[in-house]
């Protein structure tokens, strides 16, 4: 067996460069590149290995560790988890800045490889700059924080340990049931240590995306359950997208006349104009989808985590006879809400059940009811798209302009936090797959700009639009600089409503006065943030980075700015001044929050009583 003498960091780069994923017998290079910010914890180890350039991994310079990791998440998400990027940072604050992004990746089941630098394994220079010391256990470093938010974690304290650690990392990253953030901590001294690695470690490795079939017994069980139900519904989750099961779900729905609803991750897998597509379900759902879920006696959840937004805190399902079937590759997700778990690939399971059910001449009893609810919702969206409220230019009007012809049908829309995910999930009409890119598992403020860059890196031939509130933009927008630096054009549409307006809505809905959510000056009179709004010029801010920018406050001005932005050769930002509270609100749904039972404010106590009343109606799965 031949060997090659390499440092641990050089071996890691060589290994990553030879990883491939086989999807339905098509081989795809799995690791596209590495994005990072060099510091003393990685620059002379991993940095040297990357600089050598005897590999095909492209290096991108990040400008905030959390932001660059969000770029990697969006890149993998846009590639349907079939390609990834790794991220690297120094030890201490650089590494800890990535922990939030690791949580975002894991919650959304998106594969990202985190390679933070670490302290010296030999401990000779302890404590080094940026080292955290725990007196009771000197083995603990800042990187131990990743353990809570990763699917696999390892610290490589000997160069030969890289081999098992790297293979385990690939095992998790390429497994649709286990994937998420993976963290390999790289001590500074070990990165530079060399050993004779076996050449076999660097062979071209092809990891196969195995489609788990649905067992015959489980197929019989699912078929019998469906046959006993009159009004089943389907929920199209992200697993449908990642398994390319959109056509199978649409065919299943059509064959048995079963309406389907969407999650944020599943939205757009099937075009909005499909006659059985009821749209988003739950807290951010449509009237059609929520009314369907209230009546349904069987929920067939396909590839979804069944989070509280899509189940309306388990309140949405009113039918006393309702049961759940859950198709998922993850047994953890499949068993949620006391569902009948069907452990299988979404496409394989739907096709197997459809084949068996076809022999039973089954049809749901929905009749024309679902169509009538859908038509009603279409009319409501048309109304919202053309409507401004009395306070000025509505956020929903802007979305209507974008969706009704300004944005090309193949352009990618990226969003993550605030009221925009609610509006987009309810209102956005997707006609082409892989154009709706929402991070709403973690609802991580600051994902938006970075996510747009990651999506653009994954789909360079498409226009990418980041829709973000002023709050999300202020949280994190540093990767605009990366876009400018790389000559990559992204488009930011910033909705300026002077604060965290979505959370302000939640606050006042529970009887609590406006407090701490609006971007206003503090006044000496009340010692609260209730003065004039802060005069932040976001257009000028973007211009200072090298973007072309505009600031508008009317539908006419927005359209002019948008067309100019479309022709811009560089990244753009349009600041849109929108009326407060001009987003959509709930449609026949509920969300459980912790409203105080005791308060000097009567409105708060009353809201708590109402919350308790509806909590009793929620299912206890």
C-alpha cells in the first residue's frame, strides 16, 4: 500500500477534493469549495494547504463568520443538498460566531462542514490568544459549543485521527436522514503535523444517495388507513423537494382527489396553479389550506418536521377522527405527533402506496369543496396584491408587484425572518421549482443577504433577490462585501418599517404596549424608545459598499427603481419605505405563546385567558 507524506491540513484538503455523491446514478462533485476568514487558528495550517492550489476547491473570503456559514447553507440548500461548501475560522470568537449558523443548518437538515481552528493539542503554549479556559476541565474549548447544534462533532488531536473523522463526517453529510452541521475541530499544531497517509484515503469516494423503499407491510398498513378515511390531505415538506418527489406527490393527489398543502421548505415543488394546491398550511398559512386541515380526517405528512408553525401548535386538526401518516427518512421526524411512521424515501413511498391503492378504486369525498376554497383564496391574493392600506405603501403591495411580472419566473427569492416569510408563504405564486428559497426552520435574522449570495453561487445564471426587513438587514449584511469582491450580483429589496415590526405585532396582540421593538430615539420624558424614528439611510449604506441603490416610497417609484436595478452590472439595494402593519395577518389559525396569566394590564390577562382556552383545543400528541 503506497503512502504520501502530508500535513493533516493538506490531507484534509486532498480528501475533501475527492468526495462525490451519486444521485440516481449521476455522480456529482460533493464539496465545491471553502469559505472562511483566516486567523491564527487556521491561516498557517489549513490556509497553507488551500493556498497550494493542487486541488479544485475554490476559496471564498468571508466577512463575518456567521454570514459566511449562511452562504454555505444557502449554497447546499439551493443544490438540494447534493453539493456543499466547508467553512473555516480561527479559534475563539471566530469559531463561536459560526455556532448560530451551525444551528441553522442542523434545524433545516442542511449539510455544512465546519472546520474551526482550535487550541494547541500539545498544550505547550497554553493559554493561547482567544483560548477559553475551564478550570474543571482543560479539554473544553470554545468549539465544544458546537456539540449542541451539530449532527457529528470531533476534535482531531492526532493527524492520523483525520481518517476516521473525515469518513464519519461524510457519512453524516451525505445521509438524508442524519444530515445537518458537522464540526471537525482542528488544533493549530495538529494542522501542521505530517505523517505518511495511505494513498487509499484519497481515492475518489462516491457516496450513494440510497432511496429507502417502503416495506410491503407498511404499504398495506398505509393503504388500509387511507381506505378508511373520507377527507385525507397531504402536506408537502422539504423532503419532497430533496427526494425529487414533486411529480409523485402531484400524481398521488390527482389520482385520489386529495388536496395538498405546503411547508416553507416544500413550497414551490409543485406550481401554485395546480388545482389541488391549497398553499401554505398553519400559522403562516392560507385560508384554503387551514380550512382543509380543520376538516381532514387523515393528514399524510410527507418529508416534514411538523413544526408548530405548520401544525398551528397542533391546533389545526379539528376533526375528532383525525389520524396522521408520516412519510420520512428520519424516524425521529416520522414518529412525531403519534403518527403512523412510514420510514422511506418520499418518492418511493408515494409511488408504492399509489400502486396498491389504485387497485381499490379509492377516491376521497372532497368533491368540489377544495376547489371552492382554493378559488376563494386566489381572489383574496388578487385583492391583497392590488391593495394599499390607509397608512401608505403596503408591504404586501410590493410583493404583488414583484410577483406579478417584475421578477422573472426563474429568478430566486430568498428570505428568512420577520413578517416577510409569512407574507411570502401565503402570497408568493411559484411557477418554477427551486426559485423559492426560505430559511424558516430557525428563522435566523441575518440569513437573508448571505443566503442570497449562497443561492447565486449555486445558480449563477439566475437573478437572485433577497427580501429583508430593516431589522434583519441590521443584524447581518456583511457578505454584500463578498458579493462585490467576487463580482457576483445579488439584489436586496429592503423593507423599511422602522423596527422589528413582526414581533411588535405579537407583543401588542397579547395586550402588551409597544415596547423595545421599534427603531426610535429614547426620550427623557418617558425613558422609553418612543421618540422619533431613527433616520437610517440604508440606500446610502449599501452605496458605501459599492452597490447601486435607491430609496422609494411608492409603487411607481419602486417599479422605476426595480427596472434600473435589473440593468445594473453590480449588486443592488432598493430601500422601500412601507406602511407600518401592512403585512398579512392570520387566516383561521392559532399559535401558542406564553402570555402572562398575571399582569396589571387587563388586556394582557384577557389575552392569557383566550390563549388558555385555545390551548385546551390543541391536540396532545
